[in-house]
């Protein structure tokens, strides 16, 4: 089976349910940019797809950054005077500021307050906070819970360690007919956050599963790495091979029911055109945005020293849904329907990239007589016969060795599948040859 056929054959509803199930399974793990939770997440992904594992030791220089010490946490809590846990890491791993240094002491509420983080505007939600590169400690909790804490003495404990270790990341590489690559990258460093983190992991895993048995023109590289530092580590270790990357997408925030959004690459690339063409022909609302040097790891791949052709296809962008980086980004925020729809979009985009070709007409002087070849009406199975016939005429007219099928679809205002089917039929009848 070709990748172009997956959009018709994959049961997106069933795939959406499978992705949601994986999200629920991974949700309790305390992921960070290093440590046991990250490795456990990679272990689970490896149950579904072939995953190569890489460890980058603490202190390794990765471009302008350095891999930090490995963080491990076993337990954390704040107890009141009666010994009751009023903040409990075992109830939610968001309760602890990521990379908190160990602490065990008694203090007053006034002393404790500077180490407590809440969201006054969302009093029932726990915020997500990190301190990867500055040694400090802290807790996050609901603002309503903080308002209930009485003055008095509290026992504070964070049972954590910062030690010499390593940063982990995983790669699933599916070799194709060529060494040219499509990069699909997601971050695997956030703890219990579903749309921002787990939805990207689930979609990349599902994509790799479906692409595995397919005939592939491109080599597909799925990168499961902690945000920023993981992408930088991968780039620094693979700089010599980056010229193989022809197209790339950063996968995140693909599980909420919001409108699809696409953020273009820095350089402008065919992957931008492919995504925009697919979105344009979905029939639903969407938004395309220019590149900016703020966001997910596309800003690393598109940094000027690399300038890779990498964009980011999401649903509601990061920071633009109220649950972002809070405990409300839980399994109820993401839906199987939205996950399945996102998978469908990605499959359509990859089909465009796979099947885009340049052709040269074998009878370029004047319009070939299609009627005597039985080509008028030959694409009658397509939804719009007139569009199919126009697709053949446009393909023939632009089959000069310089224009690709993507060029044809854009100029003709047609969806790529109709143009590709027309080109296939014309080639079968000897009217096209590969340029």
C-alpha cells in the first residue's frame, strides 16, 4: 500500500480512540527533560513502533547549551500541623515545580508562600512550572486551596535528586526508496499535560505504525525528544546529515476540538504549500500564520544556522487555550474525534509530499485528443467529473518538466488527490513521462 491510500483505508475514528487510550496510559507519568518518567514514556512508545534510544551525558555541550544534571523525584508534600498532606505530589505530579532541588524542613506559611505558585484567575486549576536551569524549589497548587491554608507551621519535603546522568531521546526511522527525509518531531518532556505533549506523542506513534507497512518514497524520521534541549542535542549530533531533510513538521496540540492552525517554516518550503493546500480543501475553517521565533522546536530547526524546511501543524496553538500548562489539560480536554481528524490531516499532507512529481508531456504541441483515448469521463468515479476533466487539462498544460503536481493543484484551485489521479491516468495512456 502507498501512503496516498492510507487516507482512504485508515479508520480514523478507531485510530482516534487508540490515541486517546495511549494518552490516558501515559498521563500519570512524571515526565521531565531527563529522568525515569521520560524513559518510561519512550519504553511505552517502543511497544508500538521500532524506537532507537539515545543517551546524552550530563555536561555535554549541545550547541550553545549544556545538558543539565538528571532529575529524579520520588515524593513531595506539604503537611499541616496535624500531619495531613495539604499538597501531595502523589495526587498530581504538577504539584511540584519541575527540577526542584531537595528540601525537608519546617517553616511558617509566610516563609512557604514565596515557594507556592497558583493561578488566581483560575482558582481550581494547578499551574505547571519549571526551573530547569536555576536551582530552586517550589510547589504548585489551586489558588482556592492556598486561600484555605491557615497560618501556622508546615512540614515541607521534596524527595528529589540532581545527579550526573543523561538526557534521553528516541528515534523511529522508516527507510524509504530514497535517503531524502521527512522529519516529524514531538516533545516528550511535559508531565500530566494531554494536549500540550501527549497528543503529539500519540499522533506520531500512530503515524509511524501506519506508515511502517507502506511503500515509501521518503525516509520518515520520528523524533521523540524533550523540548528545546532535546531538539538541540539531536541537531548537534546529526548536523552532517541535516541536508537530507526535505520536509518537516513539529507535532503538538493536536487533540483539542479547536480549529486547525499551521505555522509556516522560516524559509518558506514545499511543506508549507502542501499543508495549506490540504487545509484549503477540507471545507472547514483553518488559519495559517507566518513563522516566528517563538513556539515549539520549529524555532530550533528553523534557526538561521540550520534553516530547515520545518513548520508546525496544530489545532489550537499553544498558549491560546485556557487549559494550557495547567491541570485542566487533562484527558477530558482531548477527544478521540479531534485526534482522528488531526491524523487524517497529517496523512493527507504526507500523501501530497509523497506523490508530488514533475512530468513532461509526450505530446506537447497542441492539446492531445482525449476523447479517442476514452479519457473524457474516465475519472467519473471522482466526486466532480468536470473538475477531473479540468485536472487533466491543467496537468497536460503544465507538464513541461518545470511544474510539479503541487504547482498544478495550486494554480488550478483543485485538491491534490484529483490532480494526482488525473496524472496517473494520463501516464497510463502514454501522455506523460517522468521529468
